[in-house]
């Protein structure tokens, strides 16, 4: 196949990718978001599978056997933990407008600038070689496709190198779709759609090769596997080898568990581009399924390759492509190449965007802002420079990767570079996980942990590979640092028997975690830090009102703030954002001094644009902030705790609210639901009005039109009209009552009420009804008196409602009882009937408005269907609770509680 | 002249039932009533009515279900079905006609109007 065909195919594929991205953004403009979909989200996480998966796993399987699976088992295990871990990170990042892992760490630890820089540098060092590896895979696969010899290393023939053009096209793509908007925390619609698309392409291509090898070159799985089993070198690949294998497995699984969240590209796709938290639920099973599918044919291809090409000099890493090419399937070869190309490009694209955001936000922009003395003019003047910085970072990263590929990469195998990257980003895990679950975690601790982990990573993973590549001398590796024998990078402290990556992971993590924990426990925190710790760890408590408990002390002026935002967003948008925020939080914009909440809000908005570090510099340039002490912060937090603690009722409510918030993650849908509920309520009300109206009208017309009807009949119709009119007015009263409770217009007329007497009265009032059905009523009340604060008339209403329901549902000659009990905290009233009971699935639903009407099997002609809904409202207004206990056949018991004191 | 036209009235509201029974008798039809879906299914099978006045929301079997039953049965499919319901949404009405109903009357209705329409229907 000619060189031109290959490069044209690659460029054509990139053009399709552009098409997909454009289409997604076009759709968005039309109001439909493609990426607002759990499957698309899960597929975009498939960016985990790079060229290393695509080509490398076959290579690894054919030399080291099933060990290659470890890096897919890790993410599969982690996927099960996505809901508690990834969702928490997503929630934090959304409410704090965080757009990179560097931002996450620096904001958690008191918006610390140097932490952000360290994290960024570690990412660059750890990941650029990994990007280079993808470029190497592209050029390597292109050579196999075209039958060229290996591209010469070095820069001698750079213009004849296809990789250069591919790299330029990629940089162009990334700049186009990755720097769409200045706010990096906004979603990149086209980008995510393209990455999800790439995940499909590489999966389909890989499976195509798998099918070709299994059924085209062999006669199915049993053929391949039985031939492999006959070959002693291949059959060994099914077994765990005996040297250091268990530690390797454990190490690789743990490493890849962390990588699936902390690799910059995974963090970007999984957290920054996440549209809805519920999509994570899809990813929990779709991602493992994807990994399973893409590894399914690894063994057949590896064995097929060994059996058919094992005698040749062809590298096992290239079997995926070599097998179809060697057997004349040129077209399949081209598809395979595109599959590998998509695996490589998706990784390059996302990784570059993630790192360029970090680079520009945490290093370049702060430098720019510091170098030219910043004066807010309020004309959007900084939008372009910042976008340009981001674009420049992209070019820089791609260029660095390209140079690395040309100058350094040929010394390493595919796998080692990937694992070194994994080990680098694993260094963030203690600071991030500690930061979101442990309030004690401190800035100094995080810095200590990451720095020492970073150093050990460099020493045990990078130094040996540099040495073996001949870039530095082997002395350190052979004799230890400064000739000290227990400082050998591959057997630190004399530790032997682990492979180099596990060894690196083991020691760097031990030191990282220890330093992080010990320093955290022994360091003092600033107010800012203590506050962020509180917010991060208890994010689900704070995210409903993330701005209302802002802690910021100092002076800033509104016009300054306005023009500061205008510099980045343009005057019009800045003004709109501030006005909206002020209106929502009831902040007056009349005064010249800015409300602290506005200052914090402005900083957060800027953080989304230029990263937290720069945002902090910017805001401090227009304000005079006073440092809060830890005591002050804790006081503010404690005060709010005390207010909560003082009032039990409030605490209960806040628990309810919390529950509600967790459920209502999707604000949009919720609004629609509310609208629909209101419509439905209205529809049901009018529907319920229609039935009595129909009979009244029919009966009235009959009486009117039939003057000759006999007296008895007339009497029957007329009393019917009266009864139905009563029903109608009862219904209207009930609807109005309910509306009153729901809108909060109903005030409670609280008095000290003697509960024993109230119950006696209520039972007396329904006794005639009970006698009609021959029902026995029983009151079980202790001798002592029970006084409770409540609205007597309303509680009476609840009691009679529950009692008349009980009489209604008890069988003929049945039995109804009322029990009163008390604990120190609350009074409990139980109304029991021995009817046929209520099935468990309905226990919650029966308290809904018009539940009867909507569920025809339960509908009774009498009753408005609002009684229980009203009871519930009344009891909740009192701070009590109401529920039903019932087993089929054993009657049902309605229970309500009222708080004492 | 064949025997009296048979009309079955189905509704779970006793007053509506009482009114329609009176009205249909007075206009010279042979009237039967059913208080719920099960009774209705029973009666249509045995009595083969010419017209069925059918409420939709009922405790056990709903009106749509009964209509479907009538229209799919060989011996019953000539019976004319008239829905009378408080369900007034477009979709509900369309569903009624799609199931083969001759008329869909929304509640509240005028009995005078209704009688006129029934007469036209049977004529």
C-alpha cells in the first residue's frame, strides 16, 4: 500500500472526526445535546484504551500471558466505586468550577499556588512521554501498512515524516474544539462526541481483526486454543508465572485503579466533561463491558500471531496489523490501522487539552498577569491573550511530544512508558482522596506527600530508564546513589523481587502516604484551608447552597469587581452574571461596596476561566482581603451548627432537604416535573369535579323534564342532587385547604392540648358511622395525661380523617382501635383497622394527592382522594411524621407522631 | 319491527347510573345496568346489547378494556359503544375512537343532547 494512501486514509479519518465534532456542536445549537447521554459519557471514558491497548496488549499477551489483563481489571474494580468516589469529585468540581486535577488539589488545600505548579509539572513530565508513545505508534503502524522500513530516529528527515503532518492536524483539531470558549469549565460538546466516536471505531476495528484471525485464519476459538495448548511456550502463557507475579498483579491492579480516575485525560473526560452525575451510573457497567470487549480477542490474536508469524522477525506489538497485512487482507489492514490511529489520536487529543489547560491556567497565565501590571479596564481585553496562551500550550505540548518521540522514545518499549505515567499520576491519589474524605488533610501534608512521591517516582522509574537508554550513566543504577548500596533505584533499601514498576509504585506510595498523613496531623491550617476542607469533605451537605456560607472578609468595590470580570467575559456578560447572582441571593447592587458573597462568586467565575491560582491573584488585585484565622472560620461554621442543633425540627427538616437535594440532581428535569405535576393536579381536580357535576346535571334535567314522575322517584333524584352538591363543596374545601398548607399560608394556632381528651372526642364523633357497620371501637390510652403543643382543630381533623378511613376499610362487624404512646421525645398515635390491608408498594403513594383517583382499583366513590395528603401536610407542619404499617390480610395501622416540648 | 333495542349502561357512580337508567327506559329502550367492569363483561356476553354506554375509569376493568373486548368478539362487534368520561384529553378521546367507539361524550353532558345522539345512532 502506498504511503499516500495511508496518509490520505488518516487525514480522511481526521476529517470525519471533524465532521462528528461539528455535527455535535451544530446539534447543540439546535438545542439537542448529544453528549447529554450516559452511553456517550461511558464511551468517552474509553479514551483509557490507547494505542498501547490496541497494539501493546497483544504484544504483552504473547510474551507475558494473562498478566496484560491486570490494567483492565483495575478500572473494572474502580468502576464499582465510581458512585461514591467519582461522583463526589464531580460534585466538588462542578460547584467549585474546577477544570483540572491541579485546580482540584490547589483549591482543596487553601487555593495554594505552588501546589498547582507542582501538580502541573508532574503531569507534564509523566504524560508527555506517553503522548509521544502514541505518535510513535502512529508512525510505526503506518510503516507496517506501507511496508516501509522504520522511520529513522532523529530530525534528519523531518519533512518526509508522516507523523509531523498528523501531529499538525491533531494540534489544529485540539485548538479548534478544545478552546472554543474561554471558560474551561464549560463543556466541549464536539470534543466529547468525537472521543466517544473514536471509542467505537477502535473497538469495532479491533474486533474485526479478532474475527478475521479467529475465523478467517483459523477455524474458530477451539482451533486456535488447541494449537496453542500443543505449543509448550504458548501454553505457559495461561499460567501465573512464578517470579514476583503476585506482587506485579497487585501493583498493576492498584495502579490502574488510580489511573482510571487520575490520568489527566480520564479526569478530563470523567469529571470536567461530565454533564450529569447520573451518567456515572451508566459508566459503572458500560465501561467494564467495553474493556471486556476490547480485550476479548487479545489472546486469539496473540496466539494466531505466534503460530503464524512466530518464526519471522515481526514484533509481537504489531501482530494486530501484521496478521491481516501478511495474509493479503489489505482493506482490513487499512481498517485496523484506522482503529489504532483512533486509539492514539483520542488519547493525544484529550491528554493535550487537559495538560494545556493546567499549563496555561497554573503557569502561563499567572506569569502573564504578573508581568504586565494589570489594570482592569472592563473591555474584554484579556479574552484573546488567554485563549492564545491556551493555544500556544497545545502547540508546545504536541511539539514536545513529537521531539520526545524523535529523540528519546526509540529507547523504550511501549509498555514501560505507559506504566511510568500511571505511577506518576498515582502520586495525586493520597492528596485527592485524603482531601475529599479527611478534613485533617493539610496543604503542607499534600505538598510533602506529592513532592516526596514525585522524587521517588523520578528516582526509581525515570532514572533507570534514562540509564538503560544510555542517556545517563549506569553507575547510579548499578551502585546506588552516591555509591550507597541501599539507594539503588531498582532495589531501594535492598528490596528485591518486584518488577521495576511495582517497586516504584510501592516505595513512592509508602513515602507519599506517610508524609501526607504525618505532616497533615502535625501542621496548622489557615482559615481558607479549614473552610475548603469542610466544603470538600461535606460537599453533599454544602452543594445545595454553596455560596450562602461563603467565608470571606475584607473590602472590595463593586465597580472594580465588575470591570475585572468584564476583562475576561466582556462587559455585557459580566454585568448580566453579577445581576443574576445578586438577584438570586438578594444582594443589593445599590451600594458601592461589594458583598463578600459577590467577591467569592467573582473569584469562582474567574477560576473557571483562568484557573484558581490566577483568579486569586486577579481578585486580590481589586480587593483588600483580611486573612481569616482558623478560629474565625470554625466559629462561623460552629455557629451555623448551633443554630441547627438548637432546633430539632430544623434538623429533621434539613435531613429531609438533604435527601431531597440528593435526589434532585437534575434541576431541569425537576422544573419540568413540577410544571407537569401542577398541570396534572389541575387536570385531576377538574376531572374530580366533572363526575358530581354530571350526576347533578342529569338528575336536575330529569326532574325538570319529567313533571309527571312519581313522588318517590322525584324524592330520590332531589336528594341525590343534594348529596352530590355536598360532595362537590367538600371537594372544593379540601382542594383549597391543601393549597393553603402547601403554599405555607396556613399558620398553626398552637396551644397546649390534652391528647387523651382529643382522641376521646374524635372517636365519639365517628361512632355513629361505626355503629352503622357494626364496628367495635377501642381506645387504648395510658392513665397519665398527655399534653402536647399543637393546633387542636387541625389535629382533630387528622384524627377524624384517619378514623373514618379505618371505619370505611374495616369489614362489616370489624374492629377499629386507637392507641396513644409516648417516648421522651414524641407522642405517637396509632389508628388500626382489621380490614384487608394495603400492599407494601403503596405505603408511600397513598399519601399522594388524588392517589385513589389515579389508581382505579382503589377508588371509592366516597372521599375526595385528598384526605391523607392533607393529614400528611398537617403533621409535617407540626414537625411530626406520618406513615402506614400494614401486612396483607392483617389490617393496616396509620401512625402519626408529634414532637413533645 | 324487531324487539326493543337493548342498551347497557356502565358506570360506577350510582347517581349517573340511576339517571341514565330512568332516561333510557322512558325513551323506550330495554335497559340493563352494570356497576363495574366485571358485571359489564358478564352482561354483554349474555345479553348482546345493541348499544353500550360506557364509563372509562372504573375500579376493576376499565372502559377501554371492555370496548376492546366487544370489538374483538365476533358475536359482539356490531354493538355500538358510546364512551362517557371525565377524561377530556385529546389523546384519551382519540384512543376511544381508535378502539372503535361510535361516540365519545365528555362529562358533564346534557341528558337531552345525549338522548338525541343515541337515537341518531340507532336509527
